[in-house]
């Protein structure tokens, strides 16, 4: 969860065009692009691996578990999805 204060700062960055110009980092398994910086938002809020309170190994295990759960759940809908949508899902 993100505090309302940081959510508002992210929305402000969208409206001002800041996120359009931001530098992004690729977020592995989930193929997401995460901004490296947003005004008035701590980096720890933007990057789940920095906010994780367990070990790096536990974080990796949890990400893998979550990706597998997503893939298993998506099988029910895969026949209705385009190849592009399927490719956008988690990759293990």
C-alpha cells in the first residue's frame, strides 16, 4: 500500500509530464517499468525490493511464487487473450 501523500505526488507527476520524462528501471519477472525517481516520493516506495522487510532471497522466492500464481490463474483466460497480452504476463 502507498500512502495518500505519495499517491498524490505520483498523480501530480503524471499530470505535470514528469513521469513522461523520467528514467525507468525494468522490473524483471513482471516486465514492468518503474520510475527511478518521482518528486516527493521516496525511492523505497517506488521499488518493492527496497520496501521488502525480509531477506533478498525471501523477496525473490515471493516474486516467483506470485508470478506462478498469476500464471496459474491466467490459464482460465488465456484462450481469450491475444499473444501480446499473454507475452505481457510474468516470465519465469
